[in-house]
């Protein structure tokens, strides 16, 4: 569904530095994940990292966003790469926690945060529900509403990698979700 209504808001900035970490990533060695749809993109499951970046992400998810369950992915989108129009299916988090949810319940349970880890440059874009997220800066945090309902797409037709952190989670525990939707 596309309504051309703004369905996102900037809620702040990450409370920790990311630039030095992102600059050190060897993207050539990062493997495609099982739920990745676009072949050229590379994704790191940040919530599984056993380093200061992973600890910072987990702390932010649990304490600042109050998420009980979550996934956090760093994704690199190389120049010349597009993400086709889609809605989110939340495959990884649903499978990991064996959540018995129908698609109509996704937006009742999950929240999504989109966090660019690089400044927007010419050729970088992200369109959500027909509305562009404009001049983002690295570490801006955007809350995205209804991502399993509203279509979105993005691309990098520029010269530099576009890197983002996406956090998907719930303020309900997996046990509570099972109780409510069983």
C-alpha cells in the first residue's frame, strides 16, 4: 500500500560513535545472509557481534529503545545497487523466536528503526510510502511506522557505499507475544 503520507520520524541520534567501526569493515569478506533479498548488498548481524560495537547496539536496543527482542543489521549498499519496492516480512526475528504471527499482526508487534551510518551523498535515496527521507546524516535515528504494510524502496546510484543500521524489535517479550497470539 502507498498513501504518500509521511510514516517516519527522526527521533534523535545514536549515542555512540560508528564511523571508525564502519570504516574498518572489510565488505568483500562479508557473506550474504539467508534472508537477504538483494545480491550485491552485504549484511552483518550487529546484535551477534562480540565487540564494543555489538555491545553498544545491544545496550541501545535494550535500554534506550526498551526492546525485549530485536535484530540489528548493518547493511552496505554498493554503488549501482537498488532495493526494489517491498514491505517487510520480519522473517529472521519471527523464525528466531518462533513467533506465531500473521502478516496483519506484524505492525502491532514490531517496531523498526532506520539509522544511516554514512551521510547522504548524491545518488543515495530512501523512499518510504512514497515520501523521501531527505538530507540524512550518519547516526540519525528514524522510527519507521508500518513497514510490513507500507511499500518502500531505496538505492545507491552514487559513487560511495551507503551503509545503514536497521533495528527491528518488539517491546513485548517472545513469551508475551506467544501468549497474545497463540
